[in-house]
C-alpha cells in the first residue's frame, strides 16, 4: 500500500509578512521558507502508518519552482521514501494544484492521499476537496484521528459542533488538522540519508495539465492597524459609546 503526501513551500510561520511596495503580493525575496505546517502533519501521519505496517511506501510530492526540492528533502529527512517534483514557475492556484496532483496520483497509484487541510500562505482550504472530486474518490477533511483497516479509513473530523467520525473506503483523500499528531524532527543521520533518496522531476506540460490562473489578484494590502482603546468611567458611558461610536447595539 502506498501513501502519497503533498508538501508545499511557504513563508516560514515565524516570519513577519511584508506586502510588496506595488501591492501585487507579499515579499518572498530573502525570506525564510519552510514546509507548510499542515503538510508536516500529513507527512508524519503517513510515516506512522508505515511504521504500523499499514503502508509500505511514502511518496512526497511538491509543485512549484526548483527550490521546492528543499521542501521535498525535508519530507525525505523526516522519513519519506522518495519524492516527485512538478517543476513550474507559474502561479499555482488550488484547481491547478489539484489537477497536477491528480496526474501524479494516476501515475503512482497510491491507496491513500494525505495533504494539509490548507496552506498558511493563501489559506484557501480547497485543494483536498477539489482533488477528491477530480479523482472521484471519497474524502475526509479536517482529520484529527486516522485508523485504516480492512480497506477502509475511519476518520475523526473536527467540525463546528465538536467531533464527527466517518468511515470511507479506500482509495481516499484525507486532509489533516492540527491535532492529528505532532510532527517529528529530522535527525542528522536522516538528513544525510535524504540527500541520496531519489526525486523525480516532471513538468505540467509533460503531465498534460493546463495551470493557467483562473483568478486574478487585483491588490494586496496589509490589514488596518488596530486602534488603541480607552477606559470608560461608568456602565452608562460604555453603553453610550457602543451605541454611538461602535454602533454594535
């Protein structure tokens, strides 16, 4: 049984985001990049399934520029067996990502696909759902627990009202939430071994996928700066300000 995980290269979560002067996007030059945290959780879950004997091979896939090899190497250092890079300089939106992943999946034929529920750069939370629809596979999103047995996956999902447990047949797409697991750190020996693990490089053209953007970003702006608060002398004054200034009551 194969597990395929998608890993995205994003601005590190500890970095303060800066908007470009021309408001066309955020600044990425000379900025620390790392693996999307939700994708780290996906890699960790696939590795745990392999350690449990459920999965035999873990394949890490990344889409984007040549620098995305670094992200794949991180997944390989964590323990993934091999990597696939779909190299392109094009802006990849969720639908294009789902189509590219579908092409890789049809070639690799994994029984389970595990990806982060969203990326911390665009927060779209769309790719897993689109991928499931394109493949015609069952999906379980926002997973906080995953158990595989007898050709089915039992997934505990985090929903607005609490937790929901669903059972889906394999092959399937699962997207990870924060409480699914705690990703491991890559040890130095594993980092050295990762350098020798294979990474196959392909392109959207070779996969026959059109990655043209469907959406156009008009402008990117920083959020408005928060205004300072002040103390009130009485409940009556507070109510008056909520009515006249904040206009929330």
